[in-house]
């Protein structure tokens, strides 16, 4: 019979690693999705815009 600690450790070693890998891949690839180009460009150039631009 296995203890609760051993069961949780085995779960973390297998499924926890997989969950962390999937989370990392989603967050790392999120900026490269097709619809994000304009938002990424706006965020990258936001610091160069003046308050009076476009008025």
C-alpha cells in the first residue's frame, strides 16, 4: 500500500510535468498567433506615442 505522499509525488512527476509543459508552450506561443500582430505592434510602440498624437 502506497502512502499519500508517494501517490502525490508520482502524480506530480508525470501529470504535473505535462501540465507545466503545456502551459509553457501556450504562453510562449501566444504572441505569435495570427490575430496578434497589430496588438503586439501597438504595445511595442506605445511608449513612443505622445499624448497629443492624433489630435
